[in-house]
C-alpha cells in the first residue's frame, strides 16, 4: 500500500534535487486567451514573459516553454477533433484500424482472431491499433490548422485567427530552435510521440489493475482504472528526462521504446494506495537533468482540460469491448 500523495511530492522534490524548476504555463495561456496578440510578442518567444526564467533564460529552456505553451493552446482543438472524429460502430464502440506495421497480421475487426491470439499478441495488436488510430486523427488536426493558416495568408488582408497565428508561431519557433532541430521534431512528430506515451501509460494502467487486485469482474476493473486517473496524472507534470527514467526504472518502458508491449508482471510503477486506488510508486523515481537544463513545464496535455481523460476513456472502452480484463485475470 502507498499513500496517494507520496508520488507527487517525491517527484517534485526529485526534480528540485536534480536542479530543475517547474515553470507553469497556465498563466501564459491565460494571457493569450485575454489578448491573442501576445502570440506575436517577443516575450512569448523568450519563454513566456513572467515565468521564473525570464531574467536569464537558457535558449533551450525558453524554446521548451514557448513550444509547450503553443501546443497546449492548440491541444484544445486536438481534444475536440479527437472527440468528434473518433470512428464509432453502431454499438458506439471505437473502430480500430489494422496496424500497418504490425508483425501479427490481425485485423482488430476480426474479433475471433483477436480472441484466439496469445495475450501478448492481443495486447500488441490493440495497443498498436490505438496508436495508429490516434496518429490519423492527429494528422487530420494538423492538416486543418495548416489549411486555416494558409487560408488567412491567401486573403492578404493581414487578418488571422488565433489558432492560425499559434500554428504559424509554433512552426517558425520549431524551425528556428536548435533544441528541436537537433531532435528532428516538428508539430506532428512531437504530438504523435507524446500521444504514444500517453496511450502506453493508459494501457499499462488497464493491464496493472488485475495484477494488483486479482479475481474481480471486468466492470470492477474498468471502474478502478477510471477512478484512478487522478493518481497517475502527476507523470504528465514531469520533465521528459525524469519521465523516461521513471518508466525505465519501474519496468513500464520496454527495451525497444515502443508502446505496443504488455505491461510486465514484475513492473514496480503501479501500486494500490490506502483507498484501494491505483497510484504510482515513488521508489523507482530517478533524478535526471540534461547539462544546462534548469526548467521544465510538463506535458502540454496536462494544461488542456479533459485531454488526458479522453485518452483514458478511449483505451478503457477498447479494453472492455475486447474483453481484455477477462484475459488479464487469467494471466
């Protein structure tokens, strides 16, 4: 058993011990909402104006604050896009595509084939298909934003929507940033990579439930996972380096870094708290900071209301629809 607040407090302290200071971008987002012209300000490109790093910003840290602020701003559109464009069948269940690079050759629409597959194969197919589904929705979101930006540019009047302006500033910031150019990241690849991590953690929660509380019915596991979301959200507040090191040390992160592998039985990330909810174990926390890294914001999705919950809702509904808990219970 673990206290529900142990992880968050220990994680924040570990960041501080590593020399990292958290920069909340919530106030920057509020400034943009009140005055969209702030998107074009030099302050935003220097890390958001009033954040603690304003006096002497590290260029990479300033870029992180600017990029994550703009992504969080645009993720309102992504959340709504995913919610409205998510393909559902006549039963209201998520329709999964065939994962194009899967080595298993199983169509998720072939329920008999999915049910007959070994558990690790079933998990791989469903995880892979979930990632591929959301990749397509993310591509559609990005295409809509770029089309909107081009629409205003073609008008030649100087008018532009806030979303198109944010897209333009984000794209040019990424193009000019040594940090993101070294990593080869653009708006689409950052968002898809973050999405895969979120899907991986949501599936890991689903798969942890029967390990932690054997012998329950599927509906009880579904309820447990959904009620436990708030306990796992502190992961999304981390620096990327601390997140990756925690996932590796706790057994969540597979050897190849892909989000398609079943959670191992010997994982140490998920435990039950005193209230019987799934929470995170603070013991695998590993302090880490890159050279000259001093500030972190956490994942942009953390600042987008309902976004992380939407991803968990999608994963949890797929788990119930495909009878994943029944398979996991017999693991």
